[in-house]
């Protein structure tokens, strides 16, 4: 994931233009292999609702998402210039394990 600045692995960061509609693939395949389990479902949660509930103006949304061989591919659009917005990918396995990965995107005109 060369797109991401992983100097702080606990908080990977990237940059997104507010007009960009792009996919942001997140690879869960190693984790699935490590826990010897199979992918079942996923959801993508964006900061839009949380920022608005806390007085912010976030507007990044997940337009769609898919899964291929343990890689979740959310397609994100929007965002408010100057805000740092996030999205979380939550995967549930066949046996009920759940894992989240959260990524932060600085919304900047590019």
C-alpha cells in the first residue's frame, strides 16, 4: 500500500481530492490466513455521520464496495477540503471473528 503514509502504522494516512472517486483496496488476506478462517461479509463506515454528529462538516461517503480474495475494495467520494476524514473497513469471518482497519484521508485540492 504505497499510497499510505505508514510512519505510524496504527494510523495510516493518505490524501484525497474532494472530487476524486477512487477505490482504496484494503488487504485482509494475510489476517484471514493467520486465523484460519474464511471471509463472510464486510461493511465500510465513513466519518461522514460521526463528524456531522460532533459539529464537523465531513462529507466523504462510500459509494460501493466489493471483496476479491480477502481484499476489500471501497469506492470513496466526496470529502470536505481541510478536514481529515476516515473510513473503517469491518470484516466478519465465517466463524464470527470481526476485524476493523481504519484509515485517515486529508481532504485537499490536488
